[in-house]
C-alpha cells in the first residue's frame, strides 16, 4: 500500500493521469487490503484521484455503473493482467469506461441545464410576486432535491402557511411531488431532477 501511495503521488512517472489511476485501481484491487468494501473504495479512488490532481473540479465521473454493467469483462480484464501480464487490455477496457462514463455525465449535465432553464423560464416565471422566494427554493432544490415544509420556510423566510402555498405552487408546476402520502411530516421531492440520475 505504501508503494501504491508513492506511485499515485509521484509526478515523475511521466504517465498521463488516466493511465496512472488505471494502474493504481488494478493494483489496489489486487492487493485487496480490507476484509470488506475493497470494490467500493477502489472505484471511489478513481474519482478522488481525478479531483485531487485537478483533472476534475467536481466528482462527476463515477465508473461504478460501467464496471457493474460490464462486471464479467471487468473481472476478466483484472485477472488477465495477473495471469497473462496483459496490462494493455486492462488499459483499453479502463479507457472505454472513462469515455463512456464521461459521455453519460455530459449528457446528464446537459439534461440538468435544460431542466433548470425550463423550470426557471417557463414555470417559475409564472409565479409573479412569489418569484423571488420560488427562485430561492428552486436553487436549493438543485443541491438538495428532497425537502420538508419547515425547511422551505427556513430557507425562504416565509411563514409555515406561505411555505405550504409555495410548495403547492411547485406541485402545480410539476417541480415538486409529495412522496409519503401522509397528512403530517410530509416530504417533497424534485422527481424530474432525480429521474436524470436514474438513466
């Protein structure tokens, strides 16, 4: 593990970051240092490395889904390095994963920007004098897409009654949807936003 850490922090390798983390991920999975959670940590290591080195400003590239969808190929390629010394095939597989995951991330970000524009220009703009508080709530939902009425009151400075009226407006505009079915302790979700991440 010490050698792996030194490798990750050695700028003198001359390797592009994507190759360096591909090799480090393989090595981490081979070392398998923990009793449980090695897969999750190994996948998270990729994203954290890209953020730490400045390749990414935000942690928006997760290869977990690609590895899960191609699970057999993932394990076969990792094993092939050990059994056939075929690091090139592992690197090719890893690069395809980065390419496909980056394409999906770009598509997802475009969908979010399109949804944001639609909500702000077509839906929220119809609320007239409530627009300032509506924008405050909407911007909050982009970071925290699940919300309770008391939080709406807190972030907007509205009374509980006015917060509920704003929520009703957001339900009518199909921005928020109540998810508990209860009369008390209700929770609302920005479902359209969540659906982008389910694709």
